[in-house]
């Protein structure tokens, strides 16, 4: 009875405050002729009544994809990180034009009157997803890609969800064209003369095999120092002895002060002055680089830009 009353209250809130339809999207009163079905990455199939025009994004990588897929007027709200240049490719100007930032709570999202919510796993609690779907707001879960083919598939899937399949294909074609251009630049880099790069966060080395960063390194003709040093699966951290043994040519340090207490310059000085690392090639040759975190935590079409940035960092003479 408590659950029924709670659901009824939410439905009333949706009708009285927002004017959005309270029926479930999967309601059979919406016919296949007037709507279309999509299945998200969690396996949930939903029926959308029409091409969405009030889209809310709850993940910064989804922000980036959706902005290129649809007219800006169809985007109701971006995720909370939109406009932060160290983690997203959404500029401050683009974020300002959209205006709103989505708060990942059911009541706040209902009040926005969206006709489609795009989320990544973990950006919404399961009970919030259920509540939103029960009051008739479709929620599409888009998983974070772990390699370049998954990035392309993510674009295709989101394009289908917003009924912009042709634009999705154009985005894929643009990515492939740019990848060919980068590869042409990197022809002189062979496995025998490629450089070894090792990426860090503020805790230690990152970039294991099941990580998009590992794929970025491969396309940038870089050997992944994390794998060479023994980091294969999970979040296991490398010891200094393992880092020294791998002897990377380049260290890539974090730049996003995500908690307000992570000092980028101090961290770089600690690396550069660490007595144990003085004979590592990256430190010895002053190749300890600061490359924006938006290039390493990318999950959108901008992965191609990330590949180019890392390639330029390692092989500037080729660009």
C-alpha cells in the first residue's frame, strides 16, 4: 500500500507540476505505428511515442555525443560536469546555451518534464530508474565503452534512440576519416621504435587491458607501460619497482582537480624529484607531461582527438 501511495504521489506530481504523461512509455496505447522501440545497453526495451525533443543527459560523455547528434534546442539539460574543460569536451559556451544541469534524483528529473533521459550505469540509482519509468519517462542506459569499436556502437545506439541514425553514421564516417589521417602520420612509428607511455591518476598508474585508454595508446602507436609493468586486470596498483623496470619514455600525469584538493603542479614536482625515479627515461629526459584528463577519460567521438593528442605528445616531429 505504501508503494502504491508513493507511486500515486509521483504520478500526481508529474501531471500537476510538469504536464508530462503519467502512463508508462511501454503502454500498449502507444502503437508501433505512432512510436518506435529501442533497447538500451541494460537490455531494457522501451517504446517512444515520438522523436524526443526534451532530452536530459546525465553523463558527460553522453553530453558530447548527443550535442553532435541532435539540434541543441532538443537538449533540455546536460550533466553536472558540462563546461569543465579538464573532464569534458562540452565548452562553457555550449553548456551556457543549454543552461540547465540535471540533478540525478527522480523528483528533480520529473520536474524537468523530459521525454527522454540518457544515463550511464551508476549515474542513477536503480530505484530512481524504476520510478521514472513507472511515471512514463523513458530512461536509456548507455554503457561506458572499453575500446574504439564500442565507442562507435555507442554512437549508433544513441542515434537510434533519438531517431538520428543518419547523423550517427556521419559521425562514424568522420571518426574513421580522421583515424586514417592520424595513421598516415604515424607510419614511421614501428613496434621496434615506438615509445612506452605510462598514465597516472593521483593514486598511481592506470590503463589496464580492459580500459579505453589502452586502446587509445594502441592507435597512437604507444606501448602501454601499465601492461608492460604487470597491470592487467582490475585496479591493482604498481609498485615503484615495477614502474622502474618498465622504464617508460613518457609519464602522463592527471590534470583534473576533481575534489578541489588535488594539486597538479605539486604532484608533478613529487614525481620529478622522487629519488627512486631519477633513472626512469621519462623523468631523466623531462618527458613528464600534463595532458588534460578529458583525453584519457573520453567515452565519445572525441576519442579520435585523444588518439591524436597522445600521438602528438609522443611524436611531435610527425605532426
